[in-house]
């Protein structure tokens, strides 16, 4: 998590996501890159024959965006709480999710932190579809910070899992976070997707995954015959006063996504606490 990328539209919620990213960067001795994307250009219609260049001069827009980014950075730096954290700013243009993916790849981001429901004026940059697309296409983990989610102070983390082999990377990613935040982990196993024959086997598998990843303070919870897994996860997180939900994602796209959807994306869209999605490569 040395390099953290934060998309912003200058809304209150995206500013909160920036503060969360800065707090994480301080913990891990990392840096934060604050990105604003001019999505209006991507949606602009083809220009007519009588196009007048001055009418489409974006110079003022980019100057204002650069000034807003500078002010955001200065506001955090001036608090004195983020000494040692390097802040960078960037203005780009294009579709939001594609720009975030490109910059994350080019700058080798380890984590993307984005707010949900952030918007300015009539242009909404952080609605569900964009959040889903970022989770689905990002080359790294994505931390989704909901509106009004409060301070990012991790004490209890919920890890829903299938306990299949592809989940190992999720346990490993969470173990890295635990080195800096020292939280307890409640592992939630729903509907027995791995086909274990007893609760003892499930508990043993949870401990095997945790030991292999170096994940500590782990408690397994088992729930079966659950009709709606998303609701079950959110209810479980609420009952245990969780501060974060961590989930793996296969990043399905195209027909596969249309047919099977994504439990991780749905949970991130409806959770009132932050959700960390970890790509399962």
C-alpha cells in the first residue's frame, strides 16, 4: 500500500475518501495521488462543421481543477497530521473507470480509495455504476468509502469467504493490513460453497488459510441456508459492529458478469461501512 490513488470530483464525500487515504498512507509510510477526471470531454458529441475553438476552450476548467486539487492537498498538509506523507495531484480526461484503471497501471498504485455517491452539479461521478466498474477493472485493491461512514478506525473486520483456493490472496492482503491496524477478524462462511462435511472441517480450513497468510486474531462464523448472501453479510457486519468488510472479486466482465453478477460489487454499493475489494488473480 505504498502508492494510493484517490479519484475526486471535489464533493464532500470524495474529500472524505481523500482523508481516509491520507490516514492509511501515514500508517504505512506511503504516498497519495489525488486524481480528478474531466468526464465531460468523454461524453461530448462530435463537433459540427461550424465548430468555434474558443467555445470549447477547456483552459479555465483545468486551471480551476488544478487549483481545487492544490487547495485539497494544502488543507490536509496544514493540519500537521500527515507529516511524511507525499501528496501528488493530477488532472486527466476520459471515462472515469477507464482513467482510474490507466493511471493505477501507469503509476503502479497498490490501492485505490474512492468515495461513493459523491457528485457536483448535474454530473455524478461516484454512483453505483462507476463504483462497480472501478472494482471490476482495477489492477489493484479498491477501498470503497460510503457516504457518512465516519472515521476510518479499524477494530473489527469482517471477511466473507468461500474458503476455496482462490481466496488465499484475500487472506494475505488482509494480513498486510493487520500489520498496521491490529484489528480482529471475523471470518464469515456462508452456504458451504466448498462442500465441507462438518463445522470442524470449516473451522480447520479457516485456521489453515489464516496461518498460511500470517493473519491473526481470527474467529470463524458459519451460516447456512442463506437465501440472500449480500443481506446476510451486511447484517452480520452490523451485528458485530464491523468497521470494514473485505471481499475477493473475480472481476467478471461481459456475459459472465451479466449472468452471475458480483456479490462484492453489490455489497460495496449497499454497505454503510467501507468495503475493500481484492482482485483474485
